[in-house]
C-alpha cells in the first residue's frame, strides 16, 4: 500500500462511529474516504480553469483583477463547503460561466451600470433565489418553461460565451463594413489563442484530467517564450503566502443603486438566467450520482438550492458573480464521488490555490480565450434535445439562440424567446401548451422593454 493510500484510507468503508461516517453517510452511499477524496481532486482539476477565467472576465467590467481572483476563490470555497456540509452533495460550486459574461458584457458594459451596482443586482438575485427556493416557486418556474426553450437557452449562452472567446482572442474583430470580420490570424496573439485551442481540444478528446488548466498554463508559457508577455522575475511572482486581498470588492456592492435602476431589470437580468441552468445541472449531477430515493425524488435538492442561493449572496458580498454547480463535477462523480466529502476536497483545493494568486498577472487573455470557445462548444451540444418539427417551437428557439450573440446580450435572447413562444402558441390555437408561468415571464419582459430595459 502506498503512502497516499495509507493517508486516504483503505477501500473498506469507515466504521459507523467515525466522524466522516456521521457527517457524510459514506457507508449508506456505498463509498469510502479514499474514493471521495480522489473524486474531489478530479473535479477540481477539471473546473479549476475558472480561477483564471473568471477574474479575466470581471476585469473587463472594471473589477481589480487580484480582488476578482480572491473573490472568485473565496466564493467558490464558501459555497462548495456549504454544499458539502448542508446538502451532502459531491458537487462543487463556482461563479457560473455565462453568468459572469452576462455580468460583465451585458449588464456593466452593455447597460452602463457600474460594477458595484451590478454586484448589488447579483445580491438581490440571491435573495430572490432563496425566497423562490424556500417557497417552492423556483421548481415551479423551471417546470413551467418548455424543454425546447431550456435547451435553446443553453445553446444561446454557449454561442455568446464562444463569441466572447473569439473576440478576446482577436480571431473576430469589429468591422465598419460588416460589423464583424476575421482578425489577423498571422499575428502573434491570435496564433497563440489558436494554439491553446488546439492543445485544449486534443487533451479533452483524450480525456486528460485538467485539460483546460493545462492549456491555459501551456499557452501562457509559450506566450512568455515568444515575448508576448514577460517572464516572472522571481518565485514570489508565482507563489506567495501573502493571500490575495478582496478589500477593493468586499461589500462594495451597491444594493440601493441596483434597486434604483429598476427591480424588474434586476430580477430578469440575473434571476431568470440563473434559474434554469443551475437547477438543470444539479438534477443531472445528482441523478448521475444515484442520489434519488425509492420514489425517484432527488435527496436534499432543496438544501442544495438553498446553499446555491446563500452562496450567490456571499459571492456578491465578496465581489464576484452568481454561482453555479459545474457540469465538470460529472468527472468526479464518474470517479465514484457520492457525498459531500468530494465537494469538501474541492473546497480545500480551491483555498490552497490562493498561494498561486500572483500568477494571475502572467495569464494573458489569449490563454483564457480558448477556454471560453470550448465551453461554448460544449454547451451547444444541448441542441440535440431540440425538435424542429413544430414551427411554433422553431422560431422562438432560433430567436433565443441567435440574438444572444448578435445583440451581445443574454437577456435580449431570453426576452425574444419567451415572448415569441407565448405569442405564437397563443395565436396558432396552441394555448394549451402554454404554462401560466410563460405568460407571467413574457409579460415581465415586455414591461421591461417598455421601461427601457431593452436598451
């Protein structure tokens, strides 16, 4: 037996009196400490790219990069440990891809809000999540949205994220004649991004753990070698025991400013976007982990959603965006993760990553841009769940998907998708297919347009 195996424990389940057994019910879920910890390491490796990607996106919104990195990690640690201890789920949580892009490019850069006001909106959305969760309304809202729109939302957000990645890599640039055009792919920046994209794609195809993180680091090193960015001058530029501070963002959120901007805009700028993605991911992951009772009901789902809502409020307070359960958790679950001990392991690894905070200044956007492109590509796979036989489904799906990247706004794609679905079904005699939730959400989007939320 190796030293690692001795440290993690044997394959035998722990005794029923052990602390881990009492906390995580390892025996009941047919697992053990060794399996859970190794599963946590696997999940961390696959989702750790967010440590570098999220601060890069938030920096575009004006948030200081080091503070954004600290907020990203502390928010991930807090909510992941909360998920582990409160819900006993093998699911790690971090700022959501799509939600961070929405925060930076739609709300701050698009609508002109300050990042402090946008953080206030994130906090309010967390409060709304909690109320909707405790009252059970959150599940009812998601159930009321047709499956075709749920899939279209995922595809549209995927295209939006990929478009941002292409833009950050300068593979797509602005053009007075055609709005967008191909960038100069023979220049160093785009070439480095293309190289990173190829490396990440190959590693993912070969199912290498930590493929996206490896791609970021490899591209950054090549960028240093080619002179695109400078080399670290000392070991202190790479690791430091002086943990990064989030003093510039902690409690900087402007809640009153967000309310003053318009409560409808707050709710439909964050809550609706987050509702479907996170719940759908949680349901998929828990089913994969076998966390259902004899009636098919998912164990502790309410607790998981409560943890997510509280985590989103904490994330806003720290200086980061709304949180999501990451689909990458499926890798840890595939390795046998079944309890909160898996998530607890991820939380500790995120915390340990704080010592590498100085490295963030040596990660160029051309190294993180390929990750955005690949995440977008992965999200497009949801299109396989869309049936194109019914024209009253096709048009709302099309508008949802195409308008997110073309208007550079997830909210506008959502609005056109919901409104067109409701109107088409109603005017073609298919009102029986419309859940009452669709009327409420569509009306809210129309009111938001009238009040100027469409600008």
